[in-house]
C-alpha cells in the first residue's frame, strides 16, 4: 500500500489538513495517510526538519513525504521534489532540505505542475498533493519537474569544539518540555574519547549522564541521549524548559575532564 506522510504548520483548528487529506483520497482512495505533525510553529523549518529527519527513516522505502511548512514559492524558493535514500519529499526549496539530509539528495526536480487558479494560495493541497499522488502511484520525478543540481542551504549554528569543551545550542523543545541540543552522541564520543563531562547551561550544570528519566528522583534535572541520538536536558516528570527558563537558541556547553 502506498504511504503519504504530512508534516505541516497548519495546526488542527482549521479545515486545511482535512482538505489536504480529502484531495489525496480523491486521487488515491486506498493510500495510507500518516500525520507526522501539524503543530510545527508557523514557518519554522528548523523544527520541521528535526521532526521529519527523525521520523522518515522509520517508514518503508517508497514513502512520499509532503512538507507543508513555509510553502509559498518565489523565484528563489521554488517548489521541488526530492528523492533521497529511497524516499520522496515534496516541499518548497526554502532551506529545509539542507537540514533534512547530510548530503545532496539523489535527485532533485523543480516542479512544473500547474496551480488550481481558483485557489493559488494553498500550494500544499493544489501542488504538493498532485506531486505526491503521482509518486505514490509509482510515477517518476522527471515527469513532474525539471532537474536541479542542488537545494538551497540554510546555515544553522553548529556545535564548536574548543580545547576540552564543546559549545552547542538548543534546537528543539518537545511537548514534555524536554530540551534537545544540537550536540550528538556521535560528536561526544569522537571528541570526548571516553572522558566524563559536565553539561553547563545558564546557571545550572549536570555532571552525570543518565540512561533513562527515572535515573533521578522526580523533579530533578538530568541529561541523556534521546532516541534520536541528541543530548537532551530534561526533568523527571517536570517541565525542564519552563522551570529552567531555557529557550530555542540558548547555549549549552560540555566540559570534558
């Protein structure tokens, strides 16, 4: 069965998500539609990329992923279709694809599908759905677009290693108010070479890495590797970002002993 996923900033109050699903089902009645999330903050491609990057590898190859975040097309940010790792992605070339993948995708096309003139302001339904259904039927990218060599890049703050320290930042806050940094387990292993370390953020520090949230008492703060392999700051059964006054972009530093 063909699978199409949806990642959007449309929320759940309005008719938009149901309209997208209805448009898909009108073309492919037997398709499986999976909601990854519709609660991305408006236009926030960084959060969308984090969520989708850690979701799509769990789907079977051939899955088509619609990215309905910051979707308006311009001459600089056209609508594109991408093939990467056996998956297909449809969205605006607004920098999100450079955040999703660690290398240039296997194939990129600039979509040449026509708008529904009665509603040109809803490209997720009027353009992305057409492209996604074409691909879900087994169609080729080349038939719906013209080849591109690269995607637009979005440069984000990356962790920096300075001597015996790594300085990174907060890139995501989940629904539990757990705080995700851009410092990965892989980077810590490569830089630390087995050394212990202290995590510093604001006026707080954590000197022991936990394996689970229950490694500390309720209400205590902890640091662990989350399921996606990123260093996370949390509070056992508490709201870390609120109670510790942590925000997107705040600095987090690791000091190796």
